[in-house]
C-alpha cells in the first residue's frame, strides 16, 4: 500500500512539472535623448500624448473612472487599445500602465517607462520595460501565431520604433 501511494505521489508531481503553462516574457529597451531628464520626464509622464510617438496610433482619449485613469488609443487601422494607468512616480520618474483590452498577439501586458539622468545634464536615458504572455495559455501544441516568439517579436516591433519616435518628439519640443 505504501508503494502505491508513493507511485501516485510521484505521478502527480511529474505531471505538475509538465503542466506549467506559458512563461512570462520580457522586453526591455533604452535609449539616450539629448535633453535633460526633467524635460524628458515632463513629456514621458503625459498619459494622453502617446499617439504623438507610438507608431500606428492616430489618437488618444483619456478618461477618469473613479480614482482610475484610462486611455484609449485609436490605431490607424481603426482598432483600439484600452490601457489603465497604474502609477506615475515623479520622484522615480516612472510611469506604469497595463493593457486592459486589445486584439494583439500577446496578453497580460504590463509596462513602465523610466527616465534617468544621462552622462551630462543635457542627456536623459529612457527605458521601456514590458512584461507579457503569449496569447495561448495552455500547454503544447501551441497554435501558430500564439507562441512566445510571436508575442516577443510583436512587442519588440512596437517598443523599439516607439522609443525612436519618442526621442524625436522630445528633442523637437
């Protein structure tokens, strides 16, 4: 009887090891802008101006719902992305948000932008960190286009060009 329980326990443990689901993904990019950290932060922390530097974004609307702030980004395609502002920390120069509704090749997206002083007073380093999961939450076989690589490539395809456009927008102000 003891051997039977050991067998069942071992079987359950081994099945748990195989049933782990998707792993969290992360994209982190940074660049240097040729303005002070304070000037860069003043622009970065504005939750409603993302359409000025996010590729493919046509407009942004911001709405307060109780204590929470939400933005809806309307894309050139007509689709929308709804996001919730999680925190703006002026001391750390950090803004955090999450996507609450969108049709994207990734899900459970949480991100933050930070601004730090660069090598001199007229430089700032902006860093974008995004954490997310693939769309397909179950174990393999994973449908094409819903895998980790697709999710990561999609986020990288947004973050890198957006940072470049953010740099141009900040430096032109």
